C-alpha cells in the first residue's frame, strides 16, 4: 500500500491504524501517549508496531502525507460473534458460563477502553481535516473492566451473568491484563467521544437482540 501510495499524484492523506497493544501492558494509573516507546508482547502487536515504523519511514523518505492512529476496543452493530460483546450477549442469552480474564489471583478483572465504531469513524474524519504529517493520534474511549462490562450487558438484557475468573496469562500468553492510551492530544485539538458508553452499548445490544442472525 505504501509503495502504491507513493506513486499517486496529489495524495491528500494516508492513514495507518495501529493498536493500543503496541505499547504493551499498562499498569493501573498509567496511560501511554502517542510517542511513548513500543513494548509489544505478542506477534500481532509487533507487526502493528512495524507497520507504524514503515509509515514513518515512507513519510520521511518520500514525504507522504501520513498520519497514524491508535484506538482501543471498538464495538458496534454487526460485530463478529467471536468478539467480547457479542460473545457475552450469547453467553447470557444461553445461560452459559463466561470466562473473564483476570490477574493470577483471579480477583482482578482485565480492563479495556471501549468506544463505538461510529465514534472511531468520527475521530478519523476529524483528523483528515486536522492532522499533521508524520504524526500519531490516540482515539480513546471509556475504561471499563471486562467484568463490569459483562455485568452491564447482562443487566441490559435482563438475565443473570454466570462467569468464571481465569488467570489471563496462563490461558492466553501475550494477552495483557490492561491496555491504556492517553486521549489528551485529541481533546486539545477539539475532539473527544461521548462520555457515557452505556447509551451506545444499550443501543448496540438492543439492535443485536432484534437481529439475532448476527449471533449465529
């Protein structure tokens, strides 16, 4: 794609979407800024980090108008059934036990920042008009623990949540307990997502329940 892009005339923007996982696990209280160091703990995040560096190299060498975004757990209608929110919906509806990744003590749930896909798209459109060449931007949602989110989903559906806490690293090496990005830069530019994830989550769940084919 980069080779193709540099052959184009009048290219206005080349957007590369990275991942929060490139910075590695974030201790509680820590959120990584756009230019903080890489610390990939799995092959997926390593390749995404490599992609960022390739984009920066092409921006430097060929002066391509490239910008990079990192976002976190996007969700929304029509999401693949293997993703966390549709998975929880299925487990709750069927009365099955949900596995919640936790710390080794099995008492602290993993956490993620959640953001609706509409808000991610809105942020990207905002950046197309406001980005600086060869720059990075974090698109950050609301931090919620996986257990808390699962309980919210069960509450919206109106059914019991059955769950089991599982040591996350033993069951899935490279799957970190917490990722966290700092969204200050985008806020200072004039963009930030809605503050209440519950309303977007409720709409997504209600739509999914009305369209059950997306759970099969």
